[in-house]
């Protein structure tokens, strides 16, 4: 019986992983649509503010559960797991294709593993490490195919790399220091630190004139979907996945994100290449090895 329960839980975690990949893989095309009207800071701030509003009903209950020992970890999660990366990603996407940004996002598991080993005393197996390497090789294959065979590093790619590093810190912090809090409480309190400031920034700027400009309402709808489904809902599910599986397994969702991002790119007029299919297959093999005991 315990074996059956473990298998059911493992299968459930894989379904959650795929669901998250679809949500977050779609976030880059949603950011792209928002950036057609609003600035990168407005898109990021709107995303965080709307997510904060959607989680606001859970704040009171969260306060009753949180202890003094949790606050520093929640602050770290707020800024490194949500706030700063939101601005880094939108800034990068002003100069990089949305599918390519999604591909770069797959660096998160590598940083999660390395930080987990050196700072959080994680004990991955050789198979887990091999899975990380396999997954990254698939990600780089996709990256090179997106850049006409050449992988280049510039300022905007470094912004995405920095965001993935921050994500990795947050993943490990949640796993180690917030394991006794439920996912909704973690998310609600984290956005409490960044949401109000984002709201003040939005309404002190030129948001209202842009809202009434051509395409302003449509762009806001895309950002709202990004915020409610791609941020607040997805973060709650992701935080729960970290608690139910492992930091490395949960962060391996970023291996699947490029696949979804690429298909959105195809829908938006891009062409799929053989290297895309090969890279996607390699990535899926990496995800399996990362989770193998």
C-alpha cells in the first residue's frame, strides 16, 4: 500500500509540473502582448500588483499561521522569488524574443542544485546531477537554434540569468525555512511586501492615459491573466510542489517551459526546427533523471 501511495503522489507531482509549465511557458507571450502598450516597469508592476490583489483575501489567515522565524525567509521569497525577477524578465524581453527568454529560464534548476549543495546542505545523487546536465544541454541546443547556431551572451541575457539565480535562492529558502507553512500563506505574505509599492508606482505614472490608448485594455487583460493565473495561482501551486517533492524537482519545471514558449512562438509566426524537437526530447529526459531517486 505505501508503494502505491508513493506512485500516485509521484504521478500527481508530474501532472502538476506539466500544468505549471503550460502556465509559465505562456507567460512570456503574455508579457510580450503587455509590452506592446506599457513599459517594462509598468508590465512588471501591474503583474505584481494584480497578483497581490488576488491573494489579499488570504492575508489575514496567513498572519495567524506565520511565526517570527518565518519573516526573513518570506521577505527573501518576496523579492528574490517574485519582485525583482518580474522586472528583470520584462526588461530583457524588450530586446529578446519571448521564446528565447523562456529557454534561458531553464537555468534555474542548475542554480537550485548548486546553491542547495553549497548553502542548504542538499544531497543530490549522481543521477540527479546528470539529469541537470542533460536538461541544460537540451536547453542550450534550443538556445543555439534560436540564435542561428550561435549562443551569445549580452546584457539582456545576463538579466535573465540573474533572475534565474534569484529564483533558485527562493526555491531553496522555501524548501528549508518555510516547509511548515502552507503555499497560499507563503504567497499571500510575500506579495504583501511588494504589491502595495507596485500599486503606488502604477497610479502615480501615466498608466491611465495608456489604458485608454489603442490596445490598452487588451494589453491589461493579458497582464491580468499573467498576474492571476501565471503569478499568484502558479506561485501557490509551485510552493506546494516544492513542499511535496523537492527543490530540484520543482525547479525542473523550467526545463519544460521552453517547449511551451517555443510552441507559442510558432503560433505567433515562428517556424519549428528539428533542433527544437531534439532539444525538447533531451530536456524531458533530464527532468526524469532529476527526479529519479
